[in-house]
């Protein structure tokens, strides 16, 4: 019986063009999974849309001299165009500014309010008289209340790593205009997330998700507190009964999954069809996201669903992916560290991009796009293994079998078995969200086909009429291998898969076929093959060097715009010798509540265990640190940071905004660094 599967990708923020980092995290994995499950014969609905509210959009719109609506219209189209170029198979792509999103969001609020889960608070917030608005923390700078740094951010000091409320800053001012800010009372509504702790803990405790997702979610649940759901603005979903208030973008955005499904149902002429997915407990709900979205999809949105009158589906799977970078650095358009997608797609195909990203998908650890790796994937794998096998077999069949599929005999059972095992393993990999493994198996099958073709030497068999039956079987099996390659390729590189399907003489779309039938039913004997076409071109060294030179210019720009700190005053060796630097192994790591930068570390120094507080949370997730050996200042006087006594200091290299820990491989804890 067909399984009902509702798939979502994180709503992209309509404030810029998507880059490959976004694609690798939430969109390509979801599209490959949706395509695979459709081939399995399941009832798949793949939903996404643009996230179009929030303070960041109003401010960016002002800088661009557009209205917020003009701004989101501009980027909504850009996002749609990029997704179309990459061939993403959304059943519906919506946006949170469509009229139907308003009543759905407001009804979520009403249901929570009726149950006593919304409370009203009046507090002082920073207000710009010049700009005539309250400013969010990210748009506030001032003097750090702890160390006196005059360019401290609105929620945390980048110099001393202290965390605080923006209202604690001395001399606060607008980051955009430099105008002074004053405290002004404002009333906001808070969602009592603390009342969901037990239910969320029990629910997530039963999930067999990735360890990093469960640990990350559990940390948030442990520290759950009431969270503001409103903002003072005229851009957003109006809060009923509170003029001048709109819902905070994090509140209305995930509700967009539901309203987008409602819009889809209206589009297909069945307005209540959305209920078949969101209100059916047998439907499987899968959220594809990047790891920075884990709290919203594993904690906040599920709690919001739990607080509704309707029996909404809670997510069954959240295959959150890690970060995907460009040549070891985070994508940054402002620094010139990005790939111009318009230029990229004028040179390369969507399938080349999809394959290169899938082959190095950031499923369990951060990964990266590099131009040399892209060239290798295109030339050695897509062209050299995959495309070469398809072309050489079809050309040989044209020359020696009149472009007709020959009759298959009973020979070569080992190769048949090998093909079947690879196809079955690939299906399991797709089903378990192991896109990287599925991509490897695609190339493994191509390699197996090449190896079989070379080992059987059909060009020799063709010279001996007595071996005609053996030749026919070899070619028929190679064509079966090509068919299976098209099947495995269909979720990952769909355009190439369809070209192969067409060359094999089939009509219609392979994407609308059935996985089991395609795999088990042989290409009919006598079927006429179409003219072979080259699937991939060679990526030349010169064009890759051109792209690397572009990034080199970006590096120079970053180096010239990033000032290195001056050397500190000289010290004597005797002064340096007072430092006791030791190797320590991290046993436990957790985020410090109310701080974005601080981690609480429990370390083993060999001779004793200690607790340290370190400002490395923006560069490392807690789970990445468990078991690592680092260097600590072991004789530093204890200091209390955010209420935690820190007994030492972890050493790290720093080049804004990146922190990197020196890594000790072999020395045991307690070893002296000298």
C-alpha cells in the first residue's frame, strides 16, 4: 500500500540569492528524497515557499530604496529561478505574503491564547527616535557593560565574550544610522514554551534521529523559557487585538508549511485536501533543514503544533544537515566569497552541480564545495565512469547489433547479482537520507559496468560468429546496467537520467515510473535504441583556474579589509615560563544558557578533571568537541563567567570571525606544552 509522505524544505529567506551552502543543506537532499519516494509509488507532497517577513527585510528594503513588498517580490523571483535551474520538483512553492497565510497564522495564535499559553509583558526596549522604531538586538551597538569595548554587539561582546541584554549596553546606538537609542516601554506577547518541556522531552526521547539533532534539541528543551512572539512593525502578520504589532518571523514562518499546503489544495481544486496530510496520523512528515534551524523545527514548531485544537502532525523525521562551505570558508557575498550562479549556469549544467554537491553532502560533518573537487567529479566520475560507460555500450550496440537490444542468455550470474545488490543498497540509502552513499553507489554501478564490459571484451566476441549468443548476453546485460544507472541517477541527476531513458528507446518520463518495475523488468528484446548523445563535457583546467583566481581576489579583499591586531608589549622568557600549558581532553560540552558564544566544557587534565568556559560556540557545536584534545592554560586563576566558575582557559587561533582550536593527536591528557 502506498505511503503518504509530506516533505518540506526550510523556507528560504527572501532577502538574498540562495547559494550552494543553502542548496546542500535543505533543498537538494529533500528533492532527491522526494523523487526517490515517488519512484517507490508513494503519495508524495513536496512543499516549500519564500519566508518574507521580519525586521531584516524592512531594513534591507530601505537600503535598497524599495518597499518591503517590492523587496520580497524581487528575491522571491530570484529564489524561484535558482530552484527552477536546479530542477527542484516542488509540488507547490508558496510564499508567506500570500493572503491565506494570515488567517492560518492568526488561528494558531488564537488556539494557543485560548489555552492560556500566551502571556502579556510590558518591558523597556531600545527605541530610535530618529528612525521612529524599536530595534532588534542585531541592529544595536554600544559599550560593553563588562569590559568597556565601544563597538559591542547588541547581545554579546565580541571582545570579552560576555552575554547580556541589549538594554544593558552603555551608550546604545543604531547600527544603521549611529543615532542614540533610548529605553521606551513596549508591550509584547510571550509563548509559554516552558509549559511544553515534559511533553517535548517525552516525544523526542522516542525518536531515532541523528545524534546531533536529538542532543541539540534536548539542550534547548532543558532551558526552555517564555519567548516573545510579537514585534513592533507594520510589516508582517497582524496580531489580532494588538494594533501596530506583528508576529515575530520565527513564529509565522513554519506555519507557512501548512498555509502553503492549503494554497496547493486550493490550486488543485480540492480545498480540504491539505487535511489529508497535516491531520492524518498515518502521514509521514519529513522536515529537511540546515543545523541552524534545528531548534525551530525540533522544539518550537512542534510545541506550537501541540498547542493547537486540530490534531496536527508532528515531524517524523528531521534529517538536519551540517554546514556546506566554499573552499573552507563560509559563503559571503559581501566578501566576494561566493559563486555567481548566473555565471555558473551559463557554463555548467544543473546535473553537474547536483552531483558534485550530493557526492560531498554535509550529512554528518561540515563539508565544502571546491573547484578542483568539482572538476574531478565532472571529469573522472560523471564523464569518465558514468557517461563513458553509457556511450561506449550504446555506440557498440549501434555498430554490432543494429541499435536493437539483443536477447539475453543465462550467463554471467555474478554480474547480475552485483547489479541487484547495488540497486537494493542504493534504495536503502535514499530511504535513510544517506544521499552521499547513494551517489557513491551510482558510481560503483558505473564502475562495475565498465569492468564487466572490459573483462568480457565484446569487440573480440564480435569477430567470432560462433560466440554470437555470448556477445548478445554481454550487450544485453550492459544495457540492463545502463537502465539501472538511469534508475539510480533519476533522483540525483534527473536530466541525465531522462536522456538515458530516451536513448534506451523508452517513451514517457522515468521520474513517473516505478522503481521496482524498472529494476526488475528487462529492456525488451528487439527494442530499438535511439542515437547516442554525449551526456557530459570535459571541464578544462583553464576554466577552473579562472574561478580560483576570482576567489583569490576575494581573499586579498578580505585580507586588506580585515585589520590584524598589533603586537602586545614584549615579555621575558621568565614571564612566559609562568604559564602552565597542558594537553586536556574534552569529556563533555554544552552551550551556556543566554549566550551565543560560550560553551561549558568538562575536561580531563590527566591529574584532575575541571570545568572551563570558552567563547567558541560560534565556531564549534558541542558534539564536535567530545573527545578532542586541546591546549589549556592550567594555572590561570579561576573566574566566574555567566555564573559558572571557569578553571582555566582553552587556547584558540582567531581571525575574525573564525576561531580555530589547535588539535593534539597523540599526547595524553596532562602533557606539558613548551
